[in-house]
C-alpha cells in the first residue's frame, strides 16, 4: 500500500492497483506513474490551440498526451483518454516514448516551426515525473516547455516542474466550491493555490469553460476576474490584470448532453465583464 501525494485525494493505492486518476500505481510500496512515457496522442499544433495567445504567437508546438485524469468533468472533450471506459483501454494501447525519444522528436520538428513540447490532452500532472524528465532534455536543446493542466496538484509537484516549464494554460473552471466539488469532483482551493504559485515563475494563461446554468453568471465572472486581477508582484514584474483569460463556449458532449451549447452572445457579454478587470481576454469556440 502506498499513499499518493499528487493531489488532494491522497489515494491509498494497494500494490499493483491504480488510484482515482487511473494512472498512478503502487509498486513495492512506492507510488509511481504507471503512464510514464505512455503516449496516446501526439500532434504538431499551433500554440494558440493550447490555448496560449501571448506566448510565441504564430509558432507551432509538439503536443503530447498520455491517459488518466484526477477530475471527473462530465463535459470532457478528451474523455477517450481521460476517465471513460475508452480511457481504461488506452493503458494497453498507448505507445512508449522515452524522454530522450520525445525530446529528439521535438528537435526534428524545428524546421516546421516547432518551439518545443506541450504536455496536454489528458492531465499531465498525474504523470509529472515524465514531464520533468522530458522537459529537462527539451531545455537542454534550447527549446520551450508548455503545460496544459487543470491545476489540481500539490505545490510539491509544481516545485519539481517549475525549473523546466516556460508557460502554462491552467483551467479555472469556476469559482464556487459547489461547482468544483459536486460537478467536477475537484478542489477549488488547490487549483487557486497552484495558479497563485505558478504565476510567480512562468507565463500563465487561464481558461474558463462557461457551462449554461452552472458558471455563466456575470457575478461569478466578476469574482473570477477580481481574484485574478488581485495578484501582484507576479512573473516578470506583471500584475494580475496582465494574466490572459480565455472564456470558452461549452458544447454538449460525453455525460453532459442535457443542455444546449452556450449562447455566443453570453460568451461575448462575459468577455466584456472580464475586461472590466483584465487587459487580455479572449473568446473560444465561438
């Protein structure tokens, strides 16, 4: 039996079994990443697709994903590799890449505009050891590392990664404990603490997916942006108002098909509300 320290769950994992995320296991009493180097998705993407709009705009980045997730978002767009039945099957289908192989692949794509690697698609923090080992090699090649994450991880994990990460897009999915606890099965405070520390060390952009009837009020958007704008003395002398926010439109999918897509006008209105506090606000999926 081993106790995982990656997120707030502190899963007690029996020998040979996996924790809640489906990707961390116990071997000889020690918790390790079962999904280490096991990739299910690999693509050369525009950096704006992460989304990162203010970090090397116009460039490409090699995006890599594994399997597993420590949240249970019912609207997940990558459910096939996160926490669905299909995701369970990915454990046997994932292709192994060593950190050396993946970093070498990123280097070979330089001629196509690639600036490095984005760890994305599933939740990369549940396999942070592979992120760290690969990102270190990517830096040695003079390239960049990007992390796309739900931010549900301990600060000790962030400490391991931050020397090698140049930019992050972190989901701030809502701003109530009810939403995080009852809809996502997550922990809002852990995400907020993760963001607060991350912005001190690297370029950070945030994303909020707006779900009709859940987190789509102007009051909640003002709470989100007020908190973001309240950060001071962040990375590179910028303040909280400089942190970009992506406000994204929901489409019914996976286990959340009981409501229509978010009204486009609502997204634009919430973007206007966000601009009351923030300098850089972007709309997505509109």
